DNA sequence: CGCCGGATTGATCAGTTTCAAGGCATGTGG
DNA sequence: CCACATGCCTTGAAACTGATCAATCCGGCG
């Protein structure tokens, strides 16, 4: 296990995929870039999550710590040899990739078809499952990270949160702490 | 192997995932819906492509034929039992899922960060690899399908194609046949 | 204290959507 | 054989959502 401070790169897109990672503590983001710097975050990883798992020889995204992250590191070759002998392990590896795929597919729907407000609502519900600390949503990432995850600008994110607060859907306690009011009611998933 | 006529459903989202499919001829689309009917197509499948491969018990998307499609069908349980005994097969199954994931990640970047014109360009390059018939791009899907794949409206798709034609990037020969002029030049990937 | 990154808020701008009309091909029934 | 309906596509004009540009605020820290 190794430690990455905030904004330190864990691995870069198209680097040789020699290791697989599992989060112990902290949060990691994975993203892709366009040549002019536009960024799309494909996922945030929380404690327990596995990332960097590739059947090909190169990573398909860049991974960076959002906040100080403790990460379990495993040699890819070692993991593959275990999988070659253990059917259950092989199946588990496949499942991790399939979970990532399922998440990506839902996110395609969000990016392709939801409005700014709907994106924020979906995001809050997702984070509510993962970053809940003593009944309060504790966001580890900046507005820019949220924006790059949701395909918006940081201003739009800020405004949407302000609007939801005004409507009484949530309460902001500083920019990083949020209390949701009626999770799953008006904040509809679909 | 079985045959599906245009617009016939192969399987529905959240149905039990009892079968795995491989395209022999024709084209299939996979998509997700919002409750109000907004649709996001996650992928088009062409001859040789595998779809409906899930480690969970239910499909995560709906699949429909775009045009008459000949499809090889395989019982999921049978495939799993082969994979349980054959390491190579298990690895191949994992690879299919990982390929879908890689495609989805690229598409997240497209939906989250590219302009309408860039989306169309990326789409044409993608189709140029897959639907090329005698040096000419042969689109099997409607403008609405393209729009729902790219997170746009069909009008925007139509206008973007018209603009690219005006700029001499391509030549339309009816709405479904396209000749690209300088693939990979101005039509930049990144 | 003053700086700096992050966040909020306001005003304007622009790309895309929406609404609407018309064209073109195909197919069907009189 | 032609009239007409239908589905798909194109094109135009107006409306709107979210982006851009800009100013200010806030909290932590050197």
C-alpha cells in the first residue's frame, strides 16, 4: 500500500498498466483529456473501490488523488496468474470491470440527456451513497471536479446547488458539506 | 442464430440476462431511457461484435435491431461453464467487457466535452472503421439514432453534416451514404 | 496583513434546442 | 396511374439553457 497526496498522479493514460489499485482511504479521480485541455472525469473512486484494472497493456485514463489517498497496490501479472488458477478470482475481476461499465453507461445517459439540475441531483444521490459522514454529505472534490464529472462549468454547478438550496432541497454548510432534505423524492433518479 | 427485423427488440433493460449475442450480419443499437422518453444510445454493434454479456443476472440496457440483423445466440450459463474450465475463454470474456468499457469512456469524453461539430466528426471516423462499403460510408441508422448516440437533436445532426459538406470535408450521396474527404486531417480525433 | 485558490454571483453571449414549414422518397388504395 | 399518406430529412426563425467574462467574497496560510 502506498500514499498519494492531493492532486498527485497515480498513473497516466496510455502508460503501461503494470499495477492494479484498491482504495483504502481517500478519493481518486479518473479522467480523459482533449488536446486543448478540456477534461472529462469518468469516475471517482472511494474506499473499497478497485481501479486500474485492464486486460490490455495500457491504462485508458489518468488517475489522480483528489485528497490524500491510501491505496493498495498489486502487480498486474501476479493478479492475472492468480486469476488463471482460480475461477472465482477471474470471475471477480470480470465483475469489477462490468461494474465500471454499468456505471459508465448510466453516466452516458446523464451526460447525453440530462439537464444541469438533473445532473447535480443525480450526482448528489450518487455521492450520498458514498461520501456520507454522520448523516452529512462530505464532498472531497472541488466545483471544478464536479463540473468536469458532469459535463458542465463550475459556475453552473455552483448556481444549481444554490438553486436547490433556495428550493429547500438541501442545505449547504460551507461549499463541501451538504445535507439533503428529501433524498429520492423530488430528487428523482429514473 | 436468429434473425431480428429492423426495430425489433433483442432484449430489454433489466430483463434476465439468459443469453449472449454476436452479430453475424446487420446492426444493433443498445440504449437506456429516462422515464419521459429521452434516450441515450450507448453503442452500435456491427458484424463480429458481442453484446448482452453480463456478469449480473439482468441486462443493463435495451438492444434493438437497427436494420435486419442475423445474430448468433448463446446460452449464458453454457458460456459461463466454458469459462470456468477454460482460462483463455474467461480472459476473452473479460476482454469483451473491457473493450465495451473503453468505448464507453471515450464516449463519456465526447458527450461531456465535445461540441456538436466535433461529435459528428468523431462519429464519422468511428463509422468509417465499421460501416465502410467500397470506399463509401454507409450509415444504417437514422438521424434520430445518430442524435441519440451523440447527445444532440436530429436537427443539429442534419445541420452539422450540411456544414461539413459545405466546408468540403465530405460529400453526401443521399442521407445514408457519405464520402469522407480528408479523414484524420481536419477531422481530428484527440 | 496580504496573498491565493476556491466559491459565489451578476451580466452578457452563443451554441443548441425547439418550433415550424417544406421536400423527397416510398407505398397504398382508389 | 395518380392522389395521398407516411416516414425521414432538411432548412429557417425564435427561444432558451448553459457558457463565458468579470467582479467579489471567503477562508486558510505564509
